[in-house]
């Protein structure tokens, strides 16, 4: 699995647009690459499967924080091994996903999941992996949860805040608090 300090892999995936465009068959689909949104931080999070139980709780929670991530010059990409058509159908039929503000990327060939090392060996789907990638394409944070356990998007935001200080941040540090000073 890729880790902190590694370069996030190149990718070119079809995605369902976030927002209202992703609900209209004429405007729903786009191509997303690692070069898009150059100069921004990227939050790339993987989930195992659409139309499941834990996944929408995480996706919706990241969606509710989208403005917070945007305020920190960070773009969100959600990824699973389902197709763009499955993503769109899920958005259309799951009330909590209709207003999703970020793109859902379709890794149907499993190239990005494999490139990141987050493809579950037994299930053949992506693990619940989270990557924070700096504007230069370097991974600065990685977190992976078991398939049955959802992650905490608020904690990912806290970690992004800490990374963006370029300072020493103690345990449970929150934005606005004092950072540590080396003696």
C-alpha cells in the first residue's frame, strides 16, 4: 500500500459529477485525472460498493463537510470499483446522495485501487482507504478501515488542518489552537 511520502498515482477515470449536473444523464459524466485541480490539496477516499449500508453514511458525511474542505483549498474525490452508471443510479435513488457536492469516480478496471494498494484481496473491492495528497502530488496522510467500519470525516478534516500548518501539532490539536515549538 502507498504511504506518506509516496507520490499519488496517475489516473484517468470516468466520474459522475457532483451537484445537480450528476443527476442529469446529459451532463452527469466527466473524466477526472490527477492533474485536474492543479495546485490544490486532494482528499481521495475509497469505499467498497455502492448500494450498501456503511458507505453512504461516510459519503454523506464527507459531503456535509465539502464546504470546509473547499475553504482549505482541497478537492474531494470519492472512488469505488463500481461503474459511473451504478454511481449515478445510486445518487438518483438514495435521497441523501442526491445533493452530493463532489465527483464519484468509477475505478471499474481497479487500476487506481491497485495502484494505491487498497484492493481487498478477498472481496476484490476497495478498502475504506483515505488519502490526503498535497498540491505537489505527495501523499501526506493515509488511513484504512476494515470493510465493516466507517471512518470519521471530521478527523480527516482535523488532520488536513494540522498538515496545512506545516508545524508540530500535538494529539487532538484543533485549528486555531497553539502548535508545539521545538526547544
